[in-house]
C-alpha cells in the first residue's frame, strides 16, 4: 500500500509541515509512524536524531513532528520528532 500511494503521499506531505502520527513499530534504528491524514503514509524517525538520555516513544504513542525529507527510494516520510529537538 505504501508504494502504491507514494504519489499521493508526496502531494499531501511536502517537506516542512507539522504532522502527528501513531507509533506502529519500534526498531533498533528508530520508530515507524502511521501519519494522520496521510494516504497510507509511513513515517520514520531515526535514532540518529534522538538526543542522549531520551528513549524511543512507546508503541501506540501519539507523536508530533516535522517532515524533513521524502525518501522516494524506500517510500518513507522522514520525520524529526518534537520531543527529540534540542532546546
């Protein structure tokens, strides 16, 4: 589904807007997020953006963030989570 709806995802979620999503998977490299209002959009927040001492959000948690890159190769929306932003 994610691959088939990629064109709609790109149109609906350009780089820059704020999003909210639900954590659907936790991996060693980050979390996958089902983005609200996105047509089968799958977001990825990688741990490379996670500050020291902060953990991964729980499975099912609602998380806000910003779209910073559209990864056409892997059909993913890259997201920077608000809670991972430096003060």
